[in-house]
């Protein structure tokens, strides 16, 4: 396989838990924008819209729409995303977990709280990657941020909804550190981004994003959640997972073999 990445980028993903890839998806921006428009016009029943206390724009969040939105399917199955993920994870195979769309309209006074993705999910395993692809210009002050190296801490923090409420009460997990109040204690990284760039990060990496306080600029992002070798389905009895995947009948510890999780790499011919 021809390498898509420089060694420095691969090293940063492994050591920091997040890295940036410039311009790889520039040819797919219009396709994804059209998909997001279709998604917002016809959201899933589980889609969420958050609003700040002082009004302003809305924060739209939806997921698991790839089976009904042609533009998402086109990107997932035909773009270089799966090959990129295989290289980042050093994985022989790549499967889709789900896609996730996050749109912060102008003057959306809602921050994305610091969190890890893995505690929300019904999967476990060592090889995971999210590709967060901006569809608008994102300056550094409004970008997704990461606590470098936090994927290596061996911690699993309590998941919360994007309005700050816990996803599950009394789940026994540790509270997220007060990162915003003690930023000097953490190695926080992030990048200004152009449509078609991608930020890649491990499901275990702590990350968050500030509110979009721009008077005119929205921030649309398409995030693709992918998994690699040795991933297993995880039953979390008594707990809500997000996405819920209520229709999946796999048992705890089963390989991720179900129509909801198609194999993307290597490509079937």
C-alpha cells in the first residue's frame, strides 16, 4: 500500500493520540456538505439540538445516517478514509463503527465539553480512530482540542451529554479533570483547519471544543468513527451507550460482525 502519511504524523498519532492531515479530503467537501444538508433536513429521531442559555445559533448533532444518505455512503466506501485509518492504526482491517455530524451555527454559545469517546461506545479494543473533517474554515480559537497523551493514561472517564449532563448516573467511572480551570497542567493541542483537512484521534483521547461565538461563520464537521484489528462488541449492562445500537444482537466479546459495521479495508472486490 502506498503511504498516505509522513512518519512524523504517524508518530504524533501514536504518542499524542491526535494528529492533523492536511487537504486529503478536499475533493470530498462538496459531497459531505450536501450530505449534511440532507441530514439536517431529515434528521434521525435521536438527533439532538442544543441551545445556549442566551439564545443564538443551534448545535445540531446526529449519527448513524449513512444507510439512508447517499453522500455519506459515497464518502465512506469510496474515499481514502479507510486506507488512512489502516495506516494510522497499523491495522490489517478497518470497519465502520458509525458516522457523526456536528454543526455549530453562528453564535452558538454551547461548548463541546471535555470527554473521551470510548466510554460512550459499545466496543472495546486497542485500535480505534475518529476522522474529524471540517466543512468550513475553523480558526484555532474555535477548533477541536486534545489533551496530548491522554489516550495512554489507562483512564475511563464518565461520559456526559453535550449539555453537560451525565449520560449515565452512578456508572462508577471517574470524573473528568477540571481541564479548563487548570490548562497549564495539560499539554493541549489543536490546529486551525481548512475544509478537506482531517483531525485523527484515538477514541481514548480527551478532547473538547469551545463555543462558536462567531457572528457569521458556522462550523460544520463530519466525523467518521472507524475501528481496526481486535475490536470486540461490548455489552454495558444497565448503561446507555451512544449510539445505542439497540438492534445489534451481538454478545459481549463477540467480533464486530454485523451489517451495521461493514468492512471497509481491505476493499472487497
